C-alpha cells in the first residue's frame, strides 16, 4: 500500500480536492482489480523495485536521494499498475502538475532513468525523450540524469560498462536504448518513437502539434508512457488547460480515462493564498520540513508583494499552480463563463437577436445570436475563417484549432481559392439558420463591410428587422457592463461552443471617457474576439427584451381594464 494515499485520505497530509480524488481513485481501483472485469492489477513488488532504483541515484550535489511520500506515490502508481493480460504498464499517459520548485525536474530525471534501465519492454531500442518548448528547459532533466549516472559510474564498474553518458545522448549499451533532450520541433520529433517521454512545461505550448506527433510515434509501442510534467500558465487558450479540464472531469467521475495517470496539486480557492497552512496543496514538497521552512518565507514575500501591487495573478499561477488569466482588464474569467454552460435548449419559434461582425483583413467573420428564454438569454455563435495567409499559420498564431472547430459546427473554413471569406456563405447561413428554427430575426450589425450582405437581405428577406449598431463606447458601454452583470447572475447561458468561449476569454475591457467596449489583448495580438463583438452587437437591443415585454403586458392589461374602458 502507498503511505501517501493513506496520509492524504486520513487528513495527516493536507491536500487539495483533486489530489484527494486521485487517492480515492487509487483505492477504488485496487478494489476493482479484484474483478475480472477490470483489466489492470497493482504489482506492489514492481512499484517497490522502481522506488528503490530511483533512490540509488545520487542528487546532483552528491547527496543521497530519499523519495518524499508524494514522489513515492507517483513512481509507485506509474510503475506498479500493470495490464493483466500482458504485464505491460497500465498508464500510457499522465499529467503531474504542481507549483514550481517542487522537485519536478528531479522527478523527470528519475522516471527517465527507470525507462532507460529498469523497464524490460521493449527489450531493445527503448527511447527516453525529454521534450520541452525550449531545448534549454528540456536539458534540465537530461543534465540531472547525466550527473547522477556519472556519479554512479565512479563507484560502479557495472554501470561504467553498461551506460555511456555523452553530452547529447545517454546510451544503455546492452539494450541499445538511449535518452536525449529535444526541443518542440515537429520536424525533428517526427522520427522518434519514444517509449518514455517527459513533456516538460507543456503550459507554454500554443497547440497540440508536438503532443500529437509524440503520441503518434508511440502507436507501435504498447508499453509506452507520455507524461506531462508542468506548472499551470497564464493563457487559458492552450492545449494543456483543455487537458486539465478534461482530467478534472475524470477525477470527478464525469468522464473515464483508465489509462491516464492524474496528479494535480493546486489551491482549491484563491483565498487560501493568505493561509500558509494550505500552501502544501500546491507545493507537495512542503511535507519535507527543512524545504518547507526554506521555501515558505520566500513565497510569503511573493504573496506580500503581490498584495501590495494589487496583482496576485502571477503568484497564484506559479507558486500555487492555479490556472488564471494574466490580465487585470480581462472582460470575463473562464470560471465565470464555464459556470453558466447548459445543454442547448429548443429555440424553435423564439424571438432572436443576431449580431454580425464582418472581418477585417485576417479576423474572423462572426454571427452571434441571443434567444430570450424564461427570463434568461441563451447565446451561441458561428464564425467564418479566412485562409489568405495559410490555415496552419492562422491556427498557430491564433492559438485555436479551426479544423476541430469546423467539425464541431462552430465555424466554417473558406473554400475560396483566394482564401477570403465568402459573403454569400454568410448570407446563406443566416437565412438557413433562421428558417430552420422558424425565427423572425432582428439583425444587429456593425455597418463596417456589411453593404454586400445588407443588399442581399433587402432584396431577398425584406421582412427582416435590420438595426445598425454604431461602434464605440457611447453605444456599447451599458450593454457591455450589463452583459457581464447578467452573466454573474447566471442570466446569460450558453452551450459548449469552444470558439465562442475562446473569444470571450480573449476579450479585454477598453475604457475611455464614454465608458467600456471590448478590445483584443493588444493592437497586434492574434487573439480573436469577433464572436464576442458580434454578441455585444446583438445585446445592444436584446438586453431590454424582458423589460419591454413587461411594459407591453402592463400596457395591455391597462388598456383592457375597466378603468380604461370607462
């Protein structure tokens, strides 16, 4: 049995919700392993062997290494769980996330050593890869492993004969297996088939390309492991955050991923930043008293400075491993947006306000609609993506996978050879959307670049209610503020439209003498807010819907009352 699990569940070690759930998962799986229906078993002998092996590797300063309880848990889970049918490892993927300075790099080196020298499948040509966005980062774990093995070679003739340690590669000579450090270059990585891959600081990756290349290289390696070891980040539109949200659902029992190991240390609430007793939730290395004493005062200095500067976001992210948006002028936080997600309701025959935002050079064209339902506003969106400068380049720069978005029905990628957006397609979508749902739409449009579609609507849909929205804070201030207030009150609701969510998270507040309006992170930013801008165009008129309805009912009641008829 694993001591850390018992100490967490008994309350002896303070732990956050996700770690408690992960420990409960281990206990639950032990019970499940007794059944023939569960294909995995826990090999305590294998787990103990892996832990003992790691502790034979000296620290870089020559000192003896002792696994902390949380480190022993990670190693034991990753190497103790096996597939009943084959004896291969259960976990082929994993995420270990904690605050910085919690021993992630040494953990990476230890796991790499096991993959290089202790694993037996495959028997030959195992590939152990340290991968990060920057080669310098990837080499931290590699250099730590090199240092440990060189020290062992000084005292062990067997290791001297078995292992060749070079600047760029460590080779296990009897098995022709090797370890190396690589930067996140898909062209370089494409030739590798890693059996153990440590993907370091994945929070900095803007897309999944490297992850996908690494994973595809493991397709013929059933005993492989791809492990993310990373602290959280300040950008929520990155693949690691998406992965983090999915794994949170796995721990909560909403999704299943039996071959994915999950260990996420973080504060449960940002208010805990003022309570040092809770800091171990994000910094598991605090279980070692000497390290806790050394680190706690430095973290306290960071917290005090953050409070004095009224900016705790960097501290909460790096020191306490919380996913937060970097900017104080963010319009809506991802947490607030996600709280109001619902299953899409039936909007057939409803009143609807459709906002339109036509694209500039390389922006998106977006339509977003608002459907008033039972005192709340249901919102959704669809966008069009130009490919003038290449779709792959746009996906990389914008940080959003438009191909996946098109498959989900959130956007349409232009098919025109020129790469520009087809306004005929936009018009057809508007007409088909309205007809399919039997809407009588109120079109709320930014006049910029709208003349072509406006002409088509006037000719073909003369009964549509068309309303121009003058841009600028004079028009948008009250709607922009009110929309956010209604979201906080859970009166703005939405489905699982990832592109709309992406744009809402990207939106920043621009304030002038007349008030608020939305803007991108910066003038040269590639973060897109067009669906959010289209939504604000619609909300300019939609916001008064229920008030107008109530006024109309009151007037109707008055005009039909005996007092009026007298």
